[in-house]
C-alpha cells in the first residue's frame, strides 16, 4: 500500500504543490535553496546533454543493416517517414509563428528580418561555425548543430564499413549510449526536487517574465500541431495515394487506443501489426518489417514537441532567432526525433538536453512538466497513426513478390527487445 501511494506521480504532485507554495511565500532562503538546486540539476543535464544527442543518433542510425538497406527502403519507408516528420515540425513552426506564444521576442525578430536579409555574409559565417575544425570542439563548446552534423556523418561512415567493423563500432556506441542513459536515469530520479526548484523560481519571476496565457498559447501550439498532423495532413497523404483514411483509422483503432494510453510506440507494435494484417489485409512481411522500423525513425509528434518547446523556452528566456535559424530547427528537430532517447519522457528529456546545451534556464520547462502526460499520449497516438499510414502506402506501392530483404521476416518480438520509447 505504501509503495502504491509513494509513486512517481505522487512525488511530482508534491513537488508541484511545494513549488507553488515556495514561490508565493516569498522567503529569500527558499529562493536561495531553489537557485542552488536548479543550478546543480542544470550542471547534471549539461554533463549528459551533448553525449545523449550524439550517441542516440549514432546508435540508432549506425545500427541499420547497410547502406543497401537504406537504398532499398529510401524510396518508400524512409522517404515517407522523414517527409511526414519534417511536415510535422514545419506545421509546429508555422503555428508557433502564427499563435506567437512569446509575443515580444517573435515580433522583435520579425522586425529584424529585413536587416538580417541585407547581410547574407552572416549566414555564411553561421554555416562555417557549424563545421568543426576538430572532433572535440563541438562537445567542449556544446555546439548542438555541429554535434548533430558529426553524428550523421559518422553514422553514414559506419554503414559503409565491412560487416565486422560495423558490428564492433555499433556495439561500442550502443554500449556507451546505454551507460550514458544509466547516468541519465539517476539524474531523472532527482526530477521531483528539480521541479520544486523550477516552479519556485518560476512563481518568483512570474510578474516579470512568462505569463500564464503564454503557457496556454504554447500548449495550443504543441497540441494544435499534432492534431493538424493527425486529422488533416496524414488523411490527405492517404487520399493522395488513393486510400481511405476512415477505413484505415477504423482498422487501426485498437492500436491507436493502446498507444494513447500506454504512451509507448514499441509496446504497441504487436497490436499494430495484428490490426494491419487482420483488419487491413496488409502483408505480414511488410507489417512486421515497417512497424518496428517506424518505431525508431517515424516520430512526428516528437519533432513537433522538440521544435516548439526549444523555441518557446529559449525565447521566453530572452534568446532571439532569425527566420533562417527557426527553419533550421525544423531539420534539427527531425534528426533529433529519429534518435529519440529510449526512456520514459524521451521527447521531454531530449528537449531539456538541447536547452541545457544552449545554456538556457529550465524553470519554464519545469512548469510544462505537469502537462506533458497529456501531450505524450497525443504524441504517441499520432506517431502510431503515422506509422500505420506509411505502412499501408508502402504495402500498396511495393509489389508483393518483391524481396524487401531478409529483415522482413523478423518476428515482432525482436522489435520488443529494443528500449521502450515514450512516444
């Protein structure tokens, strides 16, 4: 009974209550303690943030069978999954600019567009800065874009190596990633205390910083981007391919419901495959191959969340972005979503890793946390819905007699050996 009461939800609830109380009491000693705790937690996040970003992508992309596998699937699965993820992130950015949850910063940046456009050399300078002169520099200076670039290049290089070398390197990077995630799990244990500190400082600065209505507008951006993706973009994608969105949604309803309540794409794979095969007459080979693959690389909801959250939190803390930099975040969020950490709250923690690497205070991220449970449920359902759409489209376009590769015979249980993902 005691274990049932003192669970994670209880700790977060208590942290929220004490955080709100600590902020309203206006006691200097409490504010000092909250500042110390938040600083320690920020340092811990900085310790693992850049390694997480790098290793998550290398361990995921470097684990593919070969460049040949990417070529075979590139025209179908990879093309559609990355396309839908980029579209999702793009919708998130458009909603962010339209709803404008950080009023002053977006307006100021918009006014500067003409000035920035007249100085194209600055963009070339920014591009040159993203290309590191040595391998250590991006990690020591927390240059997120450079780290992403190195991760993608190294992943492609690993795929071109002989099989023995590739397996060794994949094993090394996967093991390093597992070790870093173990450290991360220890940091996550301190999350309730960090939430208390963030909320306390948030309430203290509420009158001078973020307003409650801004937080509501942020939530509208995140949820709205997911709903537009799920109810407009993906159905139009199916219609364009000559398929019935309503029929597919009905056939996949059990899997979508399970995804919504479990908040785990991996846990939904067996049900999704069963629904696709039994209800939609999808080839079992195709379903058993694509759903596990999409669980790793088709993260529509996660990309939208990362982009919106990073821009909102950083801009609320005084950072500004040019339009070109905002557009760049579409692709950063897409790449990051592909390598999303295989831990509970993976999208949330990956966003915090980006913000920590950018030296952005995480007070506002702590305020977002109580709402993340609902966001996570919506994101996971959208991810599985996108997986389903990609699967039925590829099944239609690939002749049944074609050989997708021996990996198509992989049993669904193999996919369940992968780390469970939050969304």
